[in-house]
C-alpha cells in the first residue's frame, strides 16, 4: 500500500495545502492499509474494469484503484481536494477526475454503456443511501459495488424481517442487490475519526426482476407499507391519500400469499412484499 495510508503523510499534505476537513461533508480519510486491502480484495479488480469512485479525497484509495483497473473516474465535490488529487495523481493516464456533486452529476455521461463498471468508494455518510439507490437504478453497467458506509446504515440494509432495523430501505437494497458485509471498521482507521463505526459492504446487482413492474412505483408502495411501523398493512395500504385497494382487498391479497390479514410490513420478507405489490398492482391488459 502507498504512503497515503500513513496519518502523518496525510496530515502533512493537508497542512501544506491549507485544508481543514469538514465533518459536514463527510471528509474522513482512510489511513489503514489493512482496511484498504479488504476493500480492494472485495472489488476483484482487473485491467478490463472501469471504476467509479465517489469522494476520492486526496486519493488514498484512488491510487490503488489506478494500479489495478483499466480506467478510474473519480467524482469529488470539494474543489480544494480535487486540486490536491490532481497534484498527487494527475499524471496517471487512466485517471479522470470530475468536480461535482455525485447526486447531480450526469454519471451515465461519464461512463460508456459498454464498460464493465465497478463502484469502489468510501461514501460520504450523509448521502450514502440516495447515492447507492441512484447508482443501482441509473447505471445498469455497474454490476458490483464495494463501499464503506456508516455501520448503522449497513445494519439497516442487511436487516431481515423482525429485526428492529428492518424497513423500506432494507427491502429496496435487497431488491436491487445481493449484499455481504466484508468488514467492520472502527473510527480510528480514519483521519479525522468519525463519531461512529463503519462497515465495508459488497453489493452485487440482483434486479430489478423481469415483470416486477416499475421500480419507482414499487418503492413508493414500500414507503406506504412502512409509513407507520406498528400499523397493519390493511390500514397502511387500504387508507390514506393513495390507497392501494380497499381494506378487504388488501386482506384478501395477504390471505392469497398465505399471510394473516393482520400482518404488518415488518413481518414480511422482501419477496412477500414484492408479491403483495404485484397482486395489488396487476399489469394493465392490452386492448
């Protein structure tokens, strides 16, 4: 691993450029070679891969990605850090640095549909969930993601029915990807240390499945299901501003799936919720 995994080296670079890091922007730089190695092993990079990295900072991970992948596209929000990144790694012929907000940048415009894309990033905690959902929905060529996120978020993504962390985001993530926890990461491996622990996750694209309908429509359905954790589905889906059917219709659909009509969303598996959505949103028939 390179010199950028050494805290003293990172601190000297930041001081030389007069940069004070911002917690509000999630600027915590990885300074641990062992964790960096786990990330790279999980990504299984080769010369035929293109890597999208969000929030490269000064390039600790970026440097290693450039050594292993055919092309690296790094999107950095902070112009000060992009300047440092260009100074340190700008001569790498396979590196493209982009200044911009990853939630607004035209990501598909940075990547060819024919490229084998992997997303490898230590994600800013504040935008991790919407950013992951955006990438998985808008970049179909990104088949594998290895990302570091806040441990609490990872627990929610991986949660199963009955777990207190299980909710709409759990189902969304598990609908779109197969998830695996690669490593638990303490705050001490970052400079400066965040206030919470982190998790390295591997996500392999799994969906959306053929015939599952519009993804956005299904996600709105999930939000309705989990709108009140303790509310029965017959009430969550059979009332409100946009009911998905009468209470009797929801109860009938639950019975058809072999579920009790008093069931709550937190008790249903992602597969059960998808099947319930299909029963309550039958495909339109051609005339």
